[in-house]
C-alpha cells in the first residue's frame, strides 16, 4: 500500500460507501447516455468545423510503471517540496526544484536507464517504462546543491541539499498499455483515467525541461516566458497600466479519448489545446507598483499613510517579494501594510536606544529613500520561541517576485474591463493562437514521445457538424425532464420530484459595530420573507430559531459547533458587509461540522426590508 495519506475527497467517498454497505443499500451508478443520432434541424448540419483537438497516434505497447515521489529540501530541517501551495510563487518554485532533483537522479543513473525513460509531473507522480524494483520501504538518495546546479543553471537556491525518495505503489503499480482502450465505459464511476493522466505528463516533459521558456503550475497548465519565440506578438500580450500587470499567454492542455474511424479500436487519445490568458504581476519594486496603482493624481496624499494603506493594501496582499538591500536576500509574503512609515516605526537596537526605521536603514545600509512616508510592508512570522511576530520592511527595498498571477481581489473593475476587451479575439485569430501553442509543446521529435512510439498530428481534427438533440434528465423513478424547444428552456425549474425538507435550522444575525446592527423585528421579517420564497419553491423548512447578537469570526466556531451538536442542519447567517473573516470562518467550519451555512450581507437584509428588494432571495433559490 502507498505511504501517502489519501485525499480528503477519497476518504469521504470511502466512508460513504461503507455507510451504504452497512445500511444494505446498493451503490447507484451514473451512466453516460449512448451516442445520439443528429437532430432534425437542417441549419448547421454538414458544415466542416476545425477543432482544437490533435490526434495522438500510438504504435507501441510499452509497459508503464507508476511510483510515488517525495522531494525534500534540507536546511536545519526538511521541507516537503512535493506539496502543492496556494501561492503561485511557491508552487512554480517547488515544481522547478523537484524537476531539477529528478534530472540529477536521471543523470546519475544514466547507464542504468539506458534507452528507458522516466516521466515526472514535478510533484508526487513518477512513471517509468521499466520496473525500477524499488524496495517496499522505498529508495532514498541525497543530492548536494552543487550536484543540482551543475545540470540546472536556472535553479533557485534555498536549501543546503535535497532528498529524493521513490516509493512503490503496489495496488496500481503497472498501468494499462497505451493502446488498450478496454477502460472506456459509460459508467462514470469506473472510468480509468490513468492513461490520460500519463499522456498529460508525457506531453509536458519538454516544457518542464526548459525553465527559460516556460513557467507551469501543473502538468496541464503552462505559460510562455518568451511568447515572441513561438510566434506571438506584443499585441497578443498587452500591458495593463491600471494595476501594473501584463497578459501572460499559455495553454490549458487536456487529454481526451475521441472517435477515430481509421483506428483499429475506432478511438484514439488526443490533445485538447486551449489558449489560456492570465494577467501577471511585473517584477518591480513594490514602491513602483504602488505609485502606478495610485496614479499621478494622488501625489498630494502620498504622506497620508492610512489613506494609502486603505487604497492599495488589497492589491499587494499575498504577493511574494524579495529584499535587495543586503547580500543575503530574504523572500517573504506580504501580509498587509502598516499605518506607520519609516519615520514613525521604531526598532530596538541591540545594546542601544530605539531608533526609527528611517535612521536604521539610512545609517546601516546607506539607502537614499525617495518615498519615506509610504506605509511599511508587514510580514508575519514565527519567532524562535514559536510565537507570532511581525517584521516591517520599506517598499523601496522589496522587489515583487516573478511568476505570480493577478488574483481576483488584486483586480479593480477597470482592469477587469480592460482585460476582457483586450483578450476578446475573433475565431480565426483564436485558431492561429491554438496552433502556435500546440507547436510550443515541441512534440515533433520529442525523445519522450518517440520512445513510446507516439506521434502527434500536425493539424487539428476537422469534423462534420451535427445538431444535437436536446438533453434529458432521467431520475431513478424513470421520470424524465426535457427542455422545451426551440430555446431549450427549463421552464419547469420549480417543480421537483421530491420536496426538500429541513426540520431544524437557525437564522442568526451577527453584527460588529452598532451601526451595522439590525434589530430582532427586522431580522424576523427578513426570515419570514425568506421562508415564503422557500415555500413557493416547494421547500419545506420548519420554523427556525431566530437570534441577533454581536460576534466575530472566532466566536462563530463555537456557535456553529454548538448548533451541530444539537442536530441543526442549516444556518442562515447575516453578517456585516466588510466582515470577510466571518464569511471565511463560516465556510471553513461548514466543512468541519457539515452544518450547511448560507451567508447574507446586512446591507442586503436592509434592502429587502426597507426597499422591498427580493434579488438576494431570487439568487439563493431560482424563480420563474
């Protein structure tokens, strides 16, 4: 058995299967419908359509063996590098480090590998074309930093050495042969996607090999670091001045099983290549980015630290930066901005008096600051005593790291509109970009595909268009729901085969400051209207327990836990508009306790009560 802990989703599925077995209930199957005949409408039938799908011809039946991999960076202690991070910077860096360690392993054992190949996903999956005969407890090797850098010049240092551990996977060690399509089934629960997963990894090996041309966050997603090298122009990768970012262009790649009449099995694997465009942060000083975010019209307010913090903190929070004022740089995450600046933040010098950060940096590092009044960057960390602590850094000594995508909360409406406008392209241009991206995989002549006898078609598949029949929903009772033509409208959306019931639930209104509060009478009226909408949608909800109280995100854990222990099934929670911590806590605890929660802003409650707006209720439960 594998030494890795199963994923949470896998554990939940296993627990559900055990519960059904104990209850002597048969596990149902989700079956995909048989291929339908074309519809009878003539418009659109018979036209040839160019797809973004490229056939993979496979001529060999080589055996494939799967292993689990763990790569650790060693300093004072070991850091697991195969664990995915929510941070783009960490994720891209760890993938580069893992692949560099695997490359050193391949070079060290080149004579043993001979003409065989190893296929690695830069994470925990390694697939070999021959049995590595790994011991039951795994095989472990240590590589020095010099050994890694010798063959990986783009490698970023952060550790003294690296440990590679390869573990056997006894239950699914040997994969299906590439030309074996016996796994194709219409039973969704029994579809085996290991072949597709392997081909996704195999077609990305040349991408992983060259960190000067690509950055990647999975085996399926990569971005071009030098788009012009592959035929793209500056117009394809515009700059967004409003939030100091640029449009990165890349590919989302998938492997799908498709029909192929010329194949013996009547089917083939194929690459689906889709253009992926995402804004990325520029590599620049944090102070330079801040000035661009503020724009030229706010120069007079640059000394107002609190105003600057309020305006730009959300754009910078979560970014990884590196310091540039010392020989040994420090990489850290921006956790926020201070309300102090270089003049008003002080540091205790060892054996000396307190001095301002301005004095400390100018005297110690001889830095000539242009903007000493800007807020300081906040970095939270654990002290040697494992206590929470904070460091402050001037923006002018911190550089934003590469390979960081602009997240939703780092975009303003103007940047979003600008990106949509600049990324909208006609189909002919999209076809061209898909072809350029497919070529950027460099699959022609790839040693990784040649060794497997795989050839990728140069041109995408062309198909004859068909008008599909409308979809159908068939329930266990054999009842069917069919949309109405010609618009395929589901006009019976509010008619259910089974009524939803909730016997025990609570409606809780939370407030922080008194001005955010609503009283019990107002909240009760909202809940009354809420229940009326539930009833119209044939949802039978009992009378709830209704409460109004002051609370924070920390209090919420105890509240929900208490209701969980009392057997409550559902919580409707009203919270202040800016109380993100309450919403995050609510959803986190929902996963832990399985009490379903629904958040609604206090302002929305007031709009419903005082202005007779029902928009929120309509969004929660659809109406005609």
